[in-house]
C-alpha cells in the first residue's frame, strides 16, 4: 500500500502521537515557532514515558 512500512504500536504510542499533534496545532493554529513546538513535544514525551 503506497510502499509504506508498518510500524509497531506500543503502550506509549497514544501519548507520543498526542504530543506531536499538539505541536502541529500550536504551529498551525496559534502561530507557534516550529522548533520550539518540536522541543516542547519531545520534552513532554520524555517526561511522560519516564526518560
């Protein structure tokens, strides 16, 4: 299907996806800085999964 490889879903998949979605919304709708949104998302993900 379009050459896409499947990926495994783990217990933190929902948390990770939600944080990246929040970052996209911040940039697209609130005019946030992409680099800042990315850094915030990665930091929030690391905190949420205990790293």
